[in-house]
C-alpha cells in the first residue's frame, strides 16, 4: 500500500511539473516580436453570450449585453489572465482567471463557473477554448 501511495505521489508531482512546462512553452510561443506587450482580446458580452461562453451577468439583462465590453488580457504571470469589463463607459470589476484552475474544473466535469464578486457566469469548456485560441494559437 505504501509503495502505491509513493508511486501515485510521484506521478502527481510529475504531472504538475509537466503542466507547468506545457503552459510555459505555450506562453513562449505566443510572445510578440515587438517587445513584452500584453496580448488582449475584446468582445461584446452579446457576442460571448451568442457563442455560449458567457452564461449570464447578474443584474444585467441579456438585452443590455450589447453595451457591455469584456476584455481578456495576458499578464506577466504565465497562465493567469485578467478579465475586465465596461458597461456604457463605466469600468466593471477586474477578475484574474488562472488557466490551470479552469483545466482542473474541466477535469472535474464542472460545466459553468461563477465569479462571485462580479456575478459573471461562464462556460468553462468554451472559455478554455477561447483562451487557447486567442492567446496560445491552439485550435
């Protein structure tokens, strides 16, 4: 029993290191040649809603999603994204999204994630797909 425990402990450590290495390699491939500029991607909440990425925003009706702009930005830390929003010119809370946490939720079979502070609910699988496509060039 102890041998199996040790084996699985080593396997977990190996996979954690492997995931970190993969994320580091992805981020290296996505850097711009003009220096260390952050990559960003802007969408209207309406477009994200139509794609199924955005499920809901508390206290904001779907009919008002056209007035909401959501921006995803890479950060200096690998695998962490800053998500911010604007509603008719007013800034909405910024959220830090950790890519590894999204992958963990996907592995656990969680389909949606609610960011408590902002009331934003997103589809985990589709958000991972969007971040892969826009920031890592993976389709």
